[in-house]
C-alpha cells in the first residue's frame, strides 16, 4: 500500500517538507491548506515539484464547516468550495478532506447534512474531485466515524466517501470493528496517528500531542487491520499534529515517520520484515575519554581489572565478573570529559539484527576494521549512541574479545593481583539521555528495531524541571534493560548525564568494599532516610546500614531494590544495584533525590 504523509506533520516550508518526505521514501503527501497558502510557490509549481520528487498529491485538506447549514450560508460554502476545487485541479489533487462541522450555525439534522454533502459531491465531480468526509472527535453534531458513514451512505453519491482517522476514532474509545461494515470502496482515505494516553480535552490532545504509530498508547495496528479487512486499498497516510515535531529537523522526522509505518504494517500483518532478534544482555559498555585517568581511577576503585588492549585501536578492556567496560581514547572531546559512546548487545544472530535494523532505516555506523578483526556491525541510536551486535565467546563464531591482547600490570589500579573484585557481576541496565526533539523517536526505535517492550513513560522531578523517562527491556526475563531519559528543556541537554548500572548479589558487602577502596559515592541527604523510615517498616539495623552507605531503597509487589551511585566523571556515573524477589523497576521513586544530590555535588554544596 502506498505510503503518504501530511505536510502538517513536518517542520519547515512546503518545499522543505516535500523534499524530506521524498528522501524518506514516501510516495505521496497530503497538502495541508495552510502550508500552500504560506508558500511562494504556485499550485502548478508545487505540483511540478512533487512530481519531480516522485510524490503524488493524495489529498488536499481541510475543508471545514460545510454541511447542515441554512440556505444562505450554504451558498457561501459552495462558492468557497468551488475555489478550492480550482486550486486542487492546479495541484493535481483528486481528493478533498471535509471535516464534520463545528460551527454554531450547524443544524442537528442528518438528512440535511446528507443532502448538502450530495450537492457538494456533485460540484466536486465536475472538477474530477472526490469528497472524503471525516468525523472530528469534537464535531458539533457528528463526532464518530459510524455516524459520519451513515450520513455518507444516506447522501449516496459516487464522489462522496468517508475518511477514517485513527486518532478521532480511538480517542473517543469508539469500537473500530464497525469499520468492517463499511464497503472498502467507500473508504476514500485513511489517516493514521497515535497518541499517549492522556486525560484532557480531546481537541487540545489532538492538536498538540499526536505522534507516529507505535509511539503512543492507541491500537493503531488493530484499526488498520479492520480497514484492510473492509477492503480499503488506498494510501496509508500519517497526519500528526505535534508541537515537538514541528520544531525538529524535517528530514529526520520524516525518516522516523517512515519507520513507524513499516513497523505498523508488520504489526497489522500487512508486511513481513526480518524478524527482531531480541538482545539477551550487554556485551560491553564503551566509554570515550581524551584523558582516561579519571575513568581508570573510578573503574579501579569499583574493582574492575584491566584485562586487555585492542590490537589495532587505542581501546582498553576492563572486566569484573560478566561486566565489561571499554575505554576508548580516540576522537574524544576533552572539554566534555568521559561519555558513554557505545554499547554491545548480545545477539543470537548479529547478521539478522543488522538486517532488521537496516530495514527499519537505522543508520549503519561506518567502521574501520582490520583484516584479522572479528566482524562487528553497529547502528546508531537516535541519540548517536552506537549499538553493536555481538556474540561474545560463542563457539564457532568470532568473538570481539579475540581482538584484545591480555593486559593488566601488577600494582596498577584494578589489576588482577590487587585483592579481586567487589562483587559486581554484570551490567544491569544503562541510561541513555535522548535529544529533546527525539524522545518519541527513541521509544519507537528501541521497540521496533530491537524488539524490546516498554513501560509507560514517567515524569521525574528535577530541581530545575521535569525529566521524562521510559524504560525498554526484553521480555520473558531477558536481562537487557535500557532507560531513555530526556532533559526538562533543550538547554538542559548539554549537561545531561549517562550512567551504567552494575549488579551485585550483596549490596552491603559491595558498599563496604568500595568504601575501603575509596570509591567516591554520591552523598544522600539524611532527610531521605528519615522519610524512608516513615514509609517502610524496615528493621532499625537495616535502615542504619542504608544510611551509612548512602544506599537508596524501593519496593514493589515483586520484591525489593537497593541502589547507590558514584560521583559523575565527565558525563558518566555508575550505579550499583541489587534486585530481590523479582523487582523489575529502576527505583524511579528515588530519582528526585538522586538528581538533587547530583546538582548539589556539581555546585560544590555539602
């Protein structure tokens, strides 16, 4: 099915929007009237520009407040429509979207609405134009798709059909199964949009918070399946009103939109993509640092040992248990300090992982590879983090660890002979701050490309605003978890931190060992422990131990969560975590305390 996008979904001039849509692989566009009115291009020039880019003009929209009005107003509306039909002929558009009226002049009379829509369709047909009638969720008298279809059916004109909009249907909790009762040839157009589940006025919800399919909480795939079963074979078109998208780069937004349509077709059973290979865990986390000494000191104090040096690159391998951290000193920005640049993801089939990623438009990262180096392909996440697909130590398959020669001089911090580790066994999760404009893109990326499942996003209170956070993870106990965070504002992105969470089976024993080794741990205010004692009936001895070592605590129906943090080096800090009894969260309740403590540390407060 042809893929189309409404120009209102993208930022920039009409010419920029057309260029972005074509570059992303769209075959058609809906021209939003305001975009044409504001463009210096004539309709003929827009038509030629679209044709040169390989784009069909699938729809011209919107035409508002037409039907069920007094005769005097009807004549004015018909004159207005005639002008629009002339513009459409010049554009080469053959379908016009007519929205159900919100005018106070509209009369609650379905027969009158049908009669006037029949008249409009007759005028349209003389221009070679069809009318697609859509029920706005906030329409004055017609606000549901089934009501709109009854009026279209009563009007009974071959140039009149209905337009189905997933947002207008699903935001009202209408049952989309009734779509299958509409003849497919009378569904003239299908507009697709998702949205987060929100309790607010539906008009404001629609105008500001729509998103691409797969980025919200609506069952857009189910609705699409009903439309296809009804016999719809027209374009799949995205119409998304979103304040953030209208400020973001049009090219990148268009690619995100195309990815959403590809994943939507897969979810609705309309297309077969290379299947997801859900990562089974973390192979490594790679930190870049022009000056590696602060990181070496911190990793050594955490009990990591330097176990290898890359044969051809300035990269060191540090290990403890199954947790592996790489330090890369090439190409780092000395001003920003150490940062998390890449993560290795354990994949049962790295080649299949890459094929799916490429199909879903994930950019493949160019990599200089020596002749004797293990194959290691990577794609870039929305924030630029490189995601490598690995099979570590797998029999019969080259392992990336073979590219490292043994290292670890006696007496150096973290060397194998300095007393061993501190009880840290693996990487529990990583937290990746996302660019302000691309949080929704990241949510879709990790779900569609990697096959991860997501929790509902949460707002976390920071002393200077609200962070949004979304956790994505493998299903069925797969030990891969990623927290996606976005700063309160674009200005806050420059200081956003990344972190790596390391798992232990005995957090108190680990905390004691780290204290003995001088690991710099983030101090937690005493007020937190006073509140903790009031919230939970913890034994006094346990509460005192948590206070002594700066350990935070959370509990859910499945178990308990203990965690503490190191200080931040550059943009990176480490978290030490212990999960018991099936706890599956991230201690979000404690995020406010952690963020405030980090701000205090940055300001030099006590």
